């Protein structure tokens, strides 16, 4: 069974925490923002689109590592 490496997990944590931190920093209200991986994931998808697809700065795996789905080579 495949698993992410410690380095890949650290990268995922880094990206998700950076997005959450940004959300909290730019929040114009005094209302606390709760951790919500669904919201974080939607923002991550937009960032991936820009960094990977539009600006060609990195690969999708380098930006946010993931395991390949079954049947992929």
C-alpha cells in the first residue's frame, strides 16, 4: 500500500496552514474563522490553478503532493 512520505505530508500541512493563516490575516471582521478543510481546499484549488496551470511555476505534485489513484501509472 502506498503512502505519502513525511516530507509530502509536511508540504500538505504547510500549504493548508498557510492558506488558513492568510484567511485569518485578511479577515476584515472581528469574527473568528474556524478551521474548515473544505474552504481551505477550495482556495488551494485556485492557487494550484495559478501556480501550476497558468504560471507554470511548479508541478501539481510539488505544489500539493497526493497519491495517484488506482489504475494511474
